[in-house]
């Protein structure tokens, strides 16, 4: 195994102490580690570990790369290599290779900000079946002017963008929370987010929905949806946004 199993076990269990509701999601990874599976081997198609890093600059923007293979704007990252002894080392190497950024400060105690579990589609051209990635995500700060040197064979472009543009909603929420956004001195329209409220009946068989205006430019026009709406500058946090939208749209 490229990275020792005890390191990975300690990392996952430490993460779960802060996010116990994700135990069932990550238990298969812990079970595979306990069984001796090499979960850092990219040919381990019953599920293997990857890592990625959210890099934040002094303006509280995040570094996103245009990943050529997927065509998506994502945070830099990838698979561990034989030279890596920890996932922290692996993610720093991936960030340096893909963007040229090497001077990074870790947020907090270094515990991952998120461990995402997602399925990778089969790649018959590479003889790869569909398989699961456990992507261990770290949060870093890059201070001062940051020069970028892109890995041309994998990265088409790189940009500093608002953290609200992170594609994963859980990761986005945790990064915004780590930054204390939205803040009193930073209007919500600079870091837009949307709050959505789901209200069920006592039997949890029905959801309260409303018919959205059929207007161009709004989310899901002319459809039935739970109550939701974007943050306004006076909203101190997403909970306040949710309460305001619920009151405005239903009177509740």
C-alpha cells in the first residue's frame, strides 16, 4: 500500500468524529482497510482513495482548474503515488503538479474538510469498470501573490473564483462556513448562495411545494418545487435566508 493503512484509518475515524452522520457512507472504506485491501491502488475497482485540495487566496477566492479529461471546473487533485506516505503529502504534490502552487497553510488541525464518495463511470478504452472514489478533500490558504504554472497535459486553465462556485454542495457549504461567509462586511451578493426548505407532513409521505413563476432567468421557472431563494445582503446566514424565503412565499 502506497500510504500505510493505519494512517488512512486514523484519518477517516478522526473525520467521522466531526461528522458522525457520515459513518454509514464511509464504513465500506473502513471495512476494506480492515480487510487489508490496497485502497490507494487505482486498479482497486471495489473502491479506492483519491485526494483534492481547495486552495483559498487572501481575497477568499478558491483556485479552480479546467480538468481536460472531465471538461469540468474542479479543485486540483488526483491519485496517490508510490512516493506519497500520507494523503496530506499526496494532495500537496497534486496541487503543485497541476497549478505550480507550493506555499500552502493548512486550515485548522489538518482534518479533511470533506470526504466525498462518488462513482466513476466505466472506461472500456482503459479496461476500467465503474468504480467508487473516496475523495479526501483538504482546505488550504495561499498567502500573498500566487503565481500559477499549469500542467498542460491535464489542466486547460485555472481561475480564482468565488467559493460559491464549488460544484459540490457539501464542500461549498463547509468552505463558506470555514471562511465565515456571508459576513457583515461582505454582502451576500458577492458570495451568493441559495437556501431551500423541505417541509414534510407527519407521516413524511408528502412535501410542501409551490408553483414557481414562469419567468426567464430564475431557477426552475414554471415548476413545482420546495420553497427556496437566493441570499439577500441583510441575511446574516443561510438559516436566516431560509426563514425569510419561507415567510415570504408561504406566510409560515
